[in-house]
């Protein structure tokens, strides 16, 4: 049976992890003994508004990620597929692998392991209202626009600036149309929708929802986990 409101998470975990300064991919970094990617997938397993999960990864991680299905009882894990050369290509691989009947795609960085099920549900529901929604935070610091010479050119109003996170959730036809009409690779999927002329609503998130990028992020992530009452 095709469920018109079906949401599939596309977890992108095919990055090179170059800024971690380690031979270990950041998705496998143990956070209080649990690999980062496991914490990410467990959150989606617990989310009420997500029916399926597709993981896009490096070829060398395919077997290990498949094993997580049984090791951690990941019943929503629909498929694990290899990614492409760019982020946009990797997302496209995940979308192609999504089950028939998917109505919404929730695209998430595999290296954001502090995501909570309730935040996922919040942004999926927001996308059902607006067609496209992303978790984000109002910027706290004053931001500067700097030229190539290193000098400040202007200061944008902080009240209008938000820092965008993931998941970023899009109605299927909206995202597929943007994929066909827009060329290039973008730092996030909201840009793809914007370039195609669409609008993305922002849904306020938590400062905890960081992306593991540098070794310092591991320290912060473990500190957050220690403070959480449920340990997840």
C-alpha cells in the first residue's frame, strides 16, 4: 500500500572527514562508547514521523553499516547505498534508493549524532505545512562580510541571520523538480531549493545539534551526552 505522507530519511555519511585529522571516519568516532552514526540512526529509529531510513556512505563502509541493522535493531533501515563524488550526488543516490510512495525526504548529516527524535518530528511536521523546512538557530554573534583582502566590507543585521542545521525536509516533487532544474553542488539542500525558486521555512532547533567536524567537536558532543538524563 502506498502511503502518501510517507517520510524517508536520507542520512548522508559519505564525507572524507578531512578536518578531523584522523584516519577514522567521523561517523565511526565513539561517543561515550557508541559510534556517532549509531546515535544518529537510533534517533531516526525513535522518530514517529519517519517511516524509512536510507544511508548513503563510502564504499568501504557499506558492509559495516549493513551490520548495524541487526546489531542495533534498526527496523527502519531500508537500504545502505554508496555515495557519489559530491554531496549533491550522494543525496541523489539516497533519493533514488528511497521506497516507492515516499512523500517527504528528510536529509540529514550522518555526523550530527546529537539529533533528537522530537526535533526530527518537529521539522517533518513543519515541512508538511510549508513544503520545505530545516532545523536552524538564530545567529548569536555579530557576523561580518569580508572581502578577498581580509577587510570587512559590511555587517549584515544579526536579527535576520540564522545558522542552518539538518534534518532538512522537502516534499518529494519539490525536491525532484529542483534536482532537474539546478546544476552544481551546494553546502546544504536548502540552497538547491532556493536556486530553483522555492522557499524554505526554518524551524528553531538546539545548539546541541552540532556536526562533527573537528576534534574539539568530539569533546563537546560527549559533554552534552553526559548531561542528558537519558544518555542518548
